[in-house]
């Protein structure tokens, strides 16, 4: 069982815990320097997804506008060309 745990962790349990503590201290220090908290990261991600969601639907609305605007020219020209080629 101990061999499976060591293989899963990549090292012994004690050494892995020490590595995790050291890395956690370094990451915590860097986050403090930049003024980041876990809640800021979570809320930032949530706001990013919501903003992307809302902008995505507004972009789809503009695509619909472009589609209708182009269709007012393309569809009549297509019908006229089909009518002229129908006789051949």
C-alpha cells in the first residue's frame, strides 16, 4: 500500500508534504504581493464568463443584422439570375 501511495505522490509522503508547504508559502506570498485572494479569482472568473456570455449574444445579434442586410441584396439577385438561366 505504501508503495502505491509513493508512486501516486511521486515521492514519500513526508517529502511531498514539505514540498506542498513550501510551494503554498511561495504562491501565497506572490498572491499577497499582487493583492489577489481566492475570492477575487473566483469572482473574476465568474465575471469573465458572464461578460463573454453577454457579449456573445450581442455579437450573434449583429450577425443576424448583417445576414438580413445582405439577404436584401443577395436573394433578389439570386432569384433574377435563376429566372434568366431557367430559359436555357
